[in-house]
């Protein structure tokens, strides 16, 4: 019962954000739903940069969840981890990197990097925050469709196909693979869902263009 109440609460929050976005876009002469429909495929393919290396982070799985609270909580967690990962340490490491020559560690390059990095973090921070406010609420409803294969895989209802020592085989409890390299949705449900989201929005955009 508590889970249902949380789901209703967060569903209400996302609907409120959608309504607010619609109002702000209309205030400035824009069309929020049309903007999302046209920009959605590109946004979906690009939004993976929020979680580029956190393949074991549970929040990535939450991004394909059908539960509103889990989904929106995952969006906020991904955003928080992103900001923390981009923060510079208060103390500099005294241990020199082994790649100083390769990356260019001269005084001018250090100055250039130190000047540009905060600007890039600011831009990425604004885009990430905008993603949570403008994109994530509507994307939840698209994910209800595009996330079906990923959720079925996570439930164990879809066979996990993997390559093991040059041979493609099926991963099962009775046939555990020692060093599997998954070639199905089991490899990364989040990334596959983002690709399907882009496809769903692309098709919806074509249908809308023909109807309109």
C-alpha cells in the first residue's frame, strides 16, 4: 500500500512538471509536446552521458522502471552522482600520473584546462538539470513502452545470450558461463531502452507529421 501511495505521489509530481513545462513553453509561444516529440530521439540517444560508466549503479536499472517513484528517484540519483563525479577534489593528489606526458602537462595546458573545465561543468550541469525537469517526466511514459524488453529481461523472462570463449551460448542456471560477454538486452538494459525510446519517438514523429 505504501508503494502505491509513493507511486501516485511521484506520478503526480511528474504530471505537475509536465503541466508546468507546457505552461512555460506556451507562455513564450512554444509547444512543449511538439518540442519533445521532435527533440526526443536525439535527447534519448544523448542522455546516456549522464551515466556513461556506472554500469553497476542500481539507478540505471531504475531508469527503466515502470514504478513512478523508482523511476524519478533514479533520475535524481543519477543527477546527483553526475555532479559529484564532476567535482574537483579539495586537495590535489601528490602522486603524479603515469600519463602526464601523453595528456600534455605543461603550464599553458594546465591553465587552459583549469579555465575551460568549470565552464564545461556549468554547461553540463545546466543541461543535466534541464533533462530532469523537461525530459525525464515525459520520458517516463515513453519508457513504459520502450522499457518492456528490458524489464522482461530483468525479470528473467527473456533468454540471456552471451559469447563465451568465442562461442555463442545461452546463459541459464543449469548452464552457467564462466566468462560471458552478453550480446542481448542483459548486457545493458538502460542503453537498449534509450535506443528503443529514440526509435519510438522517431516513429511517433513520422506519424504526427503525416497526420498534421
